C-alpha cells in the first residue's frame, strides 16, 4: 500500500490503522514529501511500533505522480508483487481494499481500478460541480485516448508488479489527475487486462484537498496532446 502524504498529520494515523484492520497481511509505505506539519515524524512513530508500516522521506513537495513513482520503485526493489495506490485522507476506503485485491485473482487482472462511475460506484459529500468535473474529465480522456475505462482519473488502484514494469515508468512525467490517466492509458495500450470494480468515494473530513486549478489545466492539455499525437500516428500508419 503506497500512501503519499503532504500535511496529513490528522489523517496518517487513522488511515494506516484502517488498512491494517482491513487487510492485516498488507504492508504500508507512507511516502511523505517533507510535510511541515510533522506528518513524517508521526509516520516514523507508527513504523517504529508496527513492522508492517514503512516510511519514505522525500526532499519536498514534488507532486502526487512523483511520490507514487518513488513508492512503486521502493516496492519493486523490496520484493512486493502487488502495489496499491491509496489517498491518505480516507476518501479511498480501506474497507474496500479486499475487493480490489480479489479482482486481481478472480478476474486475472493486471490492473484493478476502484471506480466511482461504474454501476455500484458512488461519491459522498461532493458538490455537483466537482462530480461534473470528474465525470467530464474521465469522459474526455476516454474519448481522446480511446480507453474503455469509465473512471480513468480515479486514484484507488492495485497493480501487479509485472504491469508496472511494463508501463515505462521512467518516461512518466505527468502529475495529479493526469498521472492516473497516463498510467491507465499506458496499461491499455500495452495490452494489459484492466478491470474496474465499484467503490464509494468519500470526501475528506480533515485537512485540505490538494486539488487545484493547475492540476486540472495540466490534465487537459496533456490529454489533448496525447490524443492528437496518437490519432496522427495512427493515421500515418494507415497511409503507409
């Protein structure tokens, strides 16, 4: 379980506790971007008391994508076969983690996405404007990139190690929502089996959201550029 943190002092304890209760055999990596509120120190104390909790201290705030990539690398180097993305704020409910892990086996999936926008999925305590933004972002990405995924921007995911090794992680430079779109698109393009399972996404109760306008703008222009480039490449191949 890779849980990136930046100023999540109020959340890091509760989220790690819930993960340990939901899947006792799981190990947790808290990837902290040198949080000024002391999140890293709290995580260190948790790790000292529990051998299933580990901490990766990073130099500073470098973005969600960079934190996950560092976490993936740490997990692969330390011999883990399944690596999971999860937010620290409780919006990704640890109690639903077994459903994602079961799908890896039962549906022979290479990547399992926790989806808000498939039947059975939902969001709680979101304003309508944010739901429209999220649904619209997934729809736009799906159409531009040709990926058959309903919730392509979601960040609750379980990867097999072999899937990550086949995605060309050294070429990933995107962040935020765009990072999630990038990995999903790479997985589909590489021929991996991607499965969506329904989840209930709950808006955070403590702390501040990291979502901002720059993340949305980056996602829009990157997805547009990828889609145009992909379509141009396909057209060139057909002409040849």
